[in-house]
């Protein structure tokens, strides 16, 4: 009885440049630069603005007399938070 594996051996395996999936060694530096502290702070600020806008829009239904102003303010805060997250932060990271 021989001890043969059913899959390809190391000699038969396709070279790394011919494989479909890109594989990286565990401790090889990636070509992408690390995320800076300003990116993380900007993301936190934008997340707080987006969730704060959701809160304001939800609060608008329980405050009589100020519904439209609270809802419009929440919509504006959401727009600002999403603009920071998807407009300003990528533009600043592409600039570097």
C-alpha cells in the first residue's frame, strides 16, 4: 500500500503567478499604506453624525410643533456625515 495524496503535490501545483486567487505571505508588507489616525477620527466623527441624524429624524415624530425642523436637521446631519465618510476622507487619502 502506497501513501499517495489524491490532490496535486508541491511539484505539480501551479506557480503563484498563474493561480486565480492572489495569496500573500503572512508577514510581507502590503502595497497599501496603513490607515492614518486622521482617517480613523474622521470615520468616528462621520459615524456619530450619521447616527445622530437618525436620532434627530426619529425624535421629530415625538416633538409637536418642531417636526419638520428636527427631521430636516436630521437629514442634513446625515448628509454631512455621509459626505465626510464617502467624499472628504477618500479625497484626503488619495491626495497623500
